[in-house]
């Protein structure tokens, strides 16, 4: 952890988010700041004295070994102008790794404000500071002399911590057909500072189709099958071998098992198809996950859940189906689309605590129909409510509500109209 103590010269760019200190006594001073701790405060939404992008720039300059640079999950691309067949028993491990910071005394600088000292990593952009707490200037005005008394470098003991890294990405394109019966692993580790800041490593991403622009903004998504989210799809026959002919049903329809998604599995699902898509069974993404489906019509017949995450469903005209109809986004009766914030109880006596990052803000739900309708059935629910966290000291942290966007070129139909 010792390397996190980085020397920073406080200039205009570093202090740009703190107008009350930008031209004050701190301007031009060279200080030491625990970069990771300061960024953790910024991630938690606190207004840090040193601007976030400046902190990120200094962090990026830290020397890292090849092993450390290899801790994030990578990318697997499977692209075919013919068929892409991923059979049962195949496992794509996209898991993210982690970095362990050992205990150390970290160089830091203490600032003073109104007689109180604060570590610069915890210093707020909204507080005026009087100077460096360990430095005292004696003004011998009679002789026009000033003398600086410096108590020396400050240190903060860091007991060490773990920092988890992002999982990787699987991109799959099969222009004639895709069969997806493989498993995807996307394990991640959320460190102590990450959990408190509400910023967990990104889970595994699974993308079907391509978003390449062809002409005038119209896409050919390179996936020409109807997509169904269901656990009841046709499977490849036993003994299926290279060169065998795929059944017409499997050529026409790509079935995605919802069991692919979830904690330590796929956290972010993106589907781009030239044909229609249908969600027949519930999709339950992990905290902060996302579902994005773009197709020539999207029908949702089961719940989609992505706590503090994002749900995006779009019916869009594409190259191969430019006149297909209807280009609607429909949500069936009683179906819930939920991106509400989490509810977390961190009281010492609470049981079943999660190690996941504390995310309490609501996410977003976006339904878009280009050339069609957005239709919501009876008793459907779109929920982007804010959640809350009970902290170990009993204080309550409330989450903000999220965003809902319904966009259509034709009409919005509610309650089964």
C-alpha cells in the first residue's frame, strides 16, 4: 500500500473543483496523497479537494508489474460468417482477479481548517483550508523575516486491503446461426474500500450480434435468428460433429438459457438481432448488472431484474428486416421491470450480509420503439425506486430514484389497450 502515497502539486487543474481553495494558500504546494483512498471517496460521491480526473491521472502513472496488469478478465471473440456452435460442457471463464495491498505506512499530508486536522485524501472541495497542519510559519515582522517550522513528513498506517478487478467479455457472432449451450463464469471479488464506495468490479459481459453501422445509421446486426430467453430450447443431438447439418429449428431460433445470468455468471447481457426477441422466462441479473436487447420487435413475458442496473429494450429497423412489422416493444400483463436500488442492513447484529458493493440508487429502464409502439400490459411494473443502507453505526443512507424513458415513433399503449 506504500506506493499509493503520491506527490501532487496543487495547481489549477488539481483544485478546479474547489473554487474556495483554488487561489488560496494551498495553491502551488506539493503534497502527498493516498491516491486509492482519495479515489474511493470520490467513487462514494464525496466532493474531494483534488479533482477526480486528476487523481485518476496520477493513479495511472503508478508502476505496475505485468502480473498486476493481467488481473482483469480479457476478451474472447467468436466471429463466423457461417455457424457458431457452443456445445454443452464448454466453459468460458471470464472471471476477474484481484490485487492485494499489504500493510504499510503511507505518505500523506495533513491539512488544517479552523484548528482541525484532516488527511488530504479525506479533504472536501467544499471546505476552506488554512494550510498544511504540520507546517508553522513564524512572521518576524519587525525584521521583515518569516521562518518556516516543518514537523516533517506525515504517515498514515494502512492495514492493507484487497482490490477486485473487472471480469471479461465474450462476443459471439454467427451470421448463419448461433447455438449457445456453453457456460460462462464471471466471478469477481469486491474489496473493502470498493464495497464501502459502492463501486464493485464489473461482472462478465456477454454480447450476441454486432453493432456495426452499415449505411445511414441502419444496422446489420450479423445475427439473423429469432432470440428466445428460455430454458426449454432444443439441444444439439448426441454425437453431433463438425460438418453435421443443424436442424432448421435451431437455425431459425437462438435459445438463451436464463441460468447463464446471475452472480458469478453473466452480469451484462447484450443482444443485437435482425429478427424478433422474446423473454419467456425471468432474467435476474446481479447487483449493478444490465440487460440490453435490440431486435425487430421485443416481447417481454417474464420479469427482468437488475438492481441498481440498467434495462434497455429497443425495437429497431435493420438492414435485413427494414419492412418487418410490428416493430413493437411489448410487456405482458403482470410483468415487472425492476432496476430499483438495493436494501442493505449493515448493523453488527444483522445476519446474511452481502459482500457486494453497497448500491442504493435506482438504475434505469429504457423502452424504445422505432416505427412501432411501446405497449405495457395490465398491472405491469417499472420500478427504479431508490433503496437504502443502514450503516454499522445505525445511520441511514438513502438512495436516489432512477430514470425511466419510454420512446416511440407511433404510440404508447398502457394497461393492455
